[in-house]
């Protein structure tokens, strides 16, 4: 049982880091666990989604406080780039958070949602919908491939 818990915790942590600036491999971890056939697919999708949403929540929280530091020399993003991204988010709005699952732009979207002071509940709902849909699609694809190749 402790091995099972370790696998679930590993998937959760991989999904969490995948939603931050830290490297993560949640899609590969999810696909591998599904291909093993030893775990409930729905539970794996829920765990991966929860970890990834929590990682996005970290980004949102950091965004809430980014404004305080944007003029500091050590701040990793120029004030101009932060302002430009904030204008982009303001233009495309709250619904763009449904795309928080996308590579490259998804993590900054969740950060700028914090900068733009998006309220917690709409943030969580939209990000969870997008990320759950992504993991469900990955799970479906991994299941189909595992079945097709008899894994």
C-alpha cells in the first residue's frame, strides 16, 4: 500500500511542478501509470489535475505580489514586459484561463491572473476545467494506445 501511495504522491508532485517554473513530467507519469493497468484511470486524472491546479495556484499567488517587486533590480521580468503581459491578459480576459493547460503560455497566464487580481473562485473553476480536460484527453489517449499495443 505504501508503494501505491508513493506512486500517487509522485504523480501529484510531478503535476504540481509542471504548473510552475520547475520542470515536471506529469503527462509522461500519467501515461505510464495508465499503461501499467494497475490503477483506476479516473483517480489518476483527479490526482494529476489536483497537483497541476495547486501549482497554478502557486503562480496566481506569486502574481498577487509581483507588483510589489517589479521595479527591483533582481526581478526576473522587466516592468515593461509585465505591463505588456498584463495588457494582453486584460484584453483576452478571464476566459483565457481555460487555456492555462497549454505549454509555454499556460504558466504565465496563471501568474498574470494573480497580477490582474482575478478572484480566487473564478480562477480555480476555469483553471480546473482546462487542466482536467487536458489530463482526461491524455488518459484517453494513453488508454487507447495501451489497448492497441496490448500493454
